[in-house]
C-alpha cells in the first residue's frame, strides 16, 4: 500500500527533473558521460540517475549501471 502512494509522487518528481529523495534539481548534480545519448547523474544526496539526452528524461539507475 505504501508503494502505491509513493510511486506516483516519485514519477512526478522525475518528470520535473528533480531527485526523488531530496527534491533538488538533477541538472545541478555531477554528470558523467556513460554512453552515446546517456549520462550518469549523481545527486548531492547520493542517489544515482540516468539521463537520456535525446528525450531529456531521467530515470533511476539499475544496480548493474552503478
């Protein structure tokens, strides 16, 4: 039940380009080129995201991408 409440809020934050943990702008995080069209972004709170530069969308990084 708890996940059903939190998931839409996290999806909304990611669509706004904000961290799901602290709410800071992900554009201010440390970006590192991962591959063609993708960047690995580390937020100030330590969460890791993948930024698709073609579609300009963020998503949480999978364990094997860390």
